[in-house]
């Protein structure tokens, strides 16, 4: 299966890897281990790029985004503990029908519907977004259900969860992620599409980072309509979170802890200093670190619909020429483009999308590769650069489900 995955998701890398294997005699059964080596010093991508400078190492964009979110969470101790408690909440109610019934009853009293504490999984892209989305809407019902379990059943697990979840810091973290994760979830959905435009990574990642900086820089003045903007209002509302004495629980936790408030500091200021700012800074750093080669990927947009200016397209072609057409002057591709763009604007390529333009231009069976050899080579390279391995992994997941179903249906 590893060989199929290698050739399907990473065709260029697999070709070069086969060449490298043939040269240095690496055993074929080590291929999958090699493909995972992406270190900057001795990783397989680095070793291949040393021999083939034109090689572009592109990790799956959806995976990179999920890893960036995980890295940011791991860097802030409270956010790591926060994430663990989200999973504990799910397991607490999921593993008991009686507890689920208590939670359902509490939600009905509060006029809430379709309440189900979602699971957080590392194997699913940004599953935490769904968990936070549900928890933010139904947090009073969750706290009420935990309080009832403590009162009626003296459950120590419920007591521990309630002590953690009924604090200002936890509620603020829920509201913070309710504002942050939708931006990342939208980006993840873009990367999981069947056909991802190369420009999606180059433009959408910086836009998402800019949105995160707005949240960080807003501080006490969060934009209207955001969850953080209504945090204090919800905490003071007796019909929502005001009945759970969140502030007193935070003070009690401070007395039992080692880190309290600084002089003149309130709960919100401390949350900003200890949790919000480090988390957002870490998330921005992780996104910058995880997404490389954005200029090269974005430059392939020159083969899309002719909506960019000539200056921008010329810059795209210079970037691609410096990377892939090192044996010829950069102006060769520019000269070919000056003629080819007329076909995109008014000729045979006018009504084609980016994928069909690339396929037609790269085909060796049409006259286009003879008319525009440099552009044809770039188009062929673009077709083999994988932006995401989502489709490949979905195929394997489908095969796994079919295999499991077959085992269940197979007669004994």
C-alpha cells in the first residue's frame, strides 16, 4: 500500500525517489520510511533536493494546517490541558447512557437542542472546531449536567471536570477558540477540495494569519459580533453563565494554585497575558513555519484564468523560470507567454479552467507543446505537484471501510 500511496500522492517525488533508490541501492521495503523523512538536514526531501535542485517538496496542505494548530496548542501549557479536558468531557458523557440522559435533560430545560459533546481527534483535520462550536453553544447545559452528577452521584470525575470547566479561564478559552478556529476550519476545507488551486495556499494562508492578528491586536476591544466581545455579557447573564459563579471558582482555583493575579490585573488581562497572546503568537509562528514555497506554488496561477495583470504574470514566470528552467534565459518563458496569453483571452483556451489549460498545454499529442515548449514543461511540472494528499487518503479510508464491511458480512 505504501508504494501506491507514494506514486499517487507524490508522483514527482516518487519518480526521483525511484532514481535515488536505483543509484544508492535503498531496499524497496524502506520506501515508506523514506517518504516520511522530511527533516531539513538529513530528510529524504533534503537529500533529493541536493541532487535535483528543481525538485519542490510540498507536504499535504491539510496536514500542515492541522499540525500547525497542534503545535500552537502544545506550546501553551494551559491550552494543552484545555484540549485534554475537551476529550475527557466527550468520554465522560459518551461512555454512559445515564450521563447522556442527564445532559439531554439539562439541555431541554435550557431550551437547547441537538446537544452532543463532540470528540477531538488528531486523525481528523481540525475536529476541535466542531467540539468547540458545540460546547460554546451548550456550555450552560454541560455545567448543569456536571453539577447534577456531583450532587446526586458524588462523582469525583464530574467534580474534577466541573472544577476545571467552571473557571473564567476555561470559558474564555472556549470563546477564544470559537473565534479562531472558524478561520482555520475554512482554510482546511479549501485544502480538502478535490482540486485545489495553487493560489489558494499562497493567498489564503496570509489572509488567515491577518485575521488571527486582528484578534490578537484587538485585546480588550474585540470586534462586535465575535464571541470574545460577548464574553463578559454572557458571564453576567443569570440565564446563561451568570448562575454558575464563574468568578468565585476562578478565585478558588487561584488560591489553590501557584500563579495568581499581578497587581492591578483582572481575570481577562491575565488570560490575555498567559493564554491568548502566547497561543495566537504560537499559531502564527507555526503557520509561517509549516507553509513554505508559497511563492513557487502561487506562481503556477499564471496558467489559470487571465485575471492577473501582466506585471504579476511576468513575476510569476520569473519565479518559475528561476526554479525549473535554469538551462535557458528567463525571457524565453516571457516571450512565449506574450503569445500564449492571447489564446487564454480570446482563443482556444478562453473557456477552460486551470486544470484543462495545464493538461492541454502539457500534452505531447497536441501542437501546443511544440509552439510553447517552456510553458509546456512548466505545465507538466504543475500537474505533478501535489497540493494535498486528501483524495488519496480518502481512497484508502474507503478501501478500509469496504474491507471491514466485507469481514462483517463474510459467512463463518
